[in-house]
């Protein structure tokens, strides 16, 4: 809840919802601090060259500054300006003491390079990290030349600086890639949830929109026939009961995500629904030739199309045609309703278009001569 509401004071990916999470975070950070301090052991080579209390203070200040800046670069987000200021202090202490003292102090620039690469090395652009590394190498070489140090000693510090910087840079880049991977996984999870919500909403719309339309039509028939045809009323009441039970089963199947459309059964239900609405219907049915996945998608087309005919068309006749040719199956619903403008795709038609697009299919809807047509096409080779 802290993360969702934006109140998380630790970070977006670490929610302080419980004490355990906070303890684990700080155990991790303390471990990182100790690990950073372990790598200070090469500074022990400078101890024999320490000649005064000022040297001790300078070396201690350098060690503390390096530890804090490097550790925070790995463990703490933000603090960018503070780290840059800390890196500047570390560079002044490291370069300055290497200039003022003997060859033993030349190891300090190595730590300056490692610290700078730790600060800049997580960026996708390696320029700043490389700049710190090259500056340090130039400082080492310049000090060695001015002081007349042996070439072998100079080469050892140059190579050591390169190796330490390369290791730190590799670790920082690896940390960046791992963090991006985690963020990508979270984004994919959010997208998957959104897609599943959309699918579920689309399925419920298609299921309940059609079912409620059938129930309304049947109920209207019951009202019209209540006084003069008790047998027909009883038949329509049984149909309403059957439709309700079937809708309940379909909703349960949709919730579990396992529902597949039955195209022949959907055609038969469409015929019954249209007749109950006093709309004549003719059917050219080749649904037995359609593979299962294409049949599932096209069953939704017939369901939504018939629902729209009953609700909106004002038609007296509807023709349903299912044709398979050239590796594609086409379903067309054509009614003789009054002319209307090109439709605005609502939830139902938009859902159908998305459903068909997943199988490489298309959906067209619009006025035609003498009425309105809804046409859906699905490639049976890719969808079967």
C-alpha cells in the first residue's frame, strides 16, 4: 500500500510495509558498507611512509571519504550532488597527497579512479566514468615523470588502476542491467494485468450483453402473449430460464479463462434470438468446416452482431453467412434496417476487432445497400 499510494520513504521497489523488510534493507546496506571497507586493505602499503600526524589525518580522511562515496553509489539512490561533492573531496585528497609524498602514496589515485567509476559507472553513457579513469591515469603518469619514478613502478600503478576501474565499472553496469530487468518485469506484470482486465471486461460485455438482450426480448414476448397464449408464455419462460442458466455457466467459464466459442451452437442461438424478436433470419452455415480457434473468434462475432441487430437495427430480416475459401473464413451479418451513418466502434465492436486481430483477422462494419453489414474474416491456417 505504501508503494501504491506513493508514500514509500525507502524507495519505489522496497516497501516498508513490515519491520522485516526494513531490517533486511539495512542488513543489506550494512553488508555493502563492510564489503567496501574490506577493499581498503591495499592502503596498508602507505603506512610505512606515514611521517606525521597530518599524514595520518589526511590518509584517514581519504579512506573515510572514499568509503562513504563508493558505498552510497552502490547502495543509496539519489544523493547525486552530495556524491559529486564527495568525489571532488576524495580526488583532491588523493591526487594532492600523491603529489606531496613519495611513491607509496601513488596508490591513492587508484582509489580515486575506482570511486569515480562507482559514481558514474551505472549510467548507460560511459563517458564520465571513462573521463575519471583517464584523468587519473594522466595524473599517475605525470607524477611519476616529474618525480622520476621507475617505469616498472609506474606501469604497475597504471595497470592496477585500469584493472580496478574495469572491475568496478563491470559491477556497476551489471547492477544497472539487473535493476532495469526488474523494472521491465514489473512493467510487464502491470501490462499483463491490464490486458487480462481488458480481456475479462470484453468477455463479460460480449456474454452479458447478448444474454440480457435475449432475456429482454423473451420478456417482451411474454408480456405480449400473457393474456392470449399461455402455452407460448410458458415456452418463453422456459427459454428465459435456460438462457439464464447458460449465461451463469458461461460467466463462470469466462472467469476461469477457459471458455471457447461453439460456432454451430452460436448460430442456432442466433436463429432463435432473432425469431423471438420477430426478425426473419436466413442462414448459410458452413461452421462445421471451421477450425476450433477461428470458430471461437467467429462465435463472438455472431453473438455481438445478433445482439446489435436486436437492439439497434430496427430490421425485419437478417441474413447470416459463414463461408470458407482461400484459407480464410468469413462471417457476414446483413440486416435490412433503416439507413444509418458509419458506426462509431463501441465496446462491443472494439472488443471484437481486438479479439480478431490477435488471430490475424479483420472486422468491417457499415451501411450497405438496403441495410447494414458486419463482416469478420479470420485466416484458418494461422488460427486453427
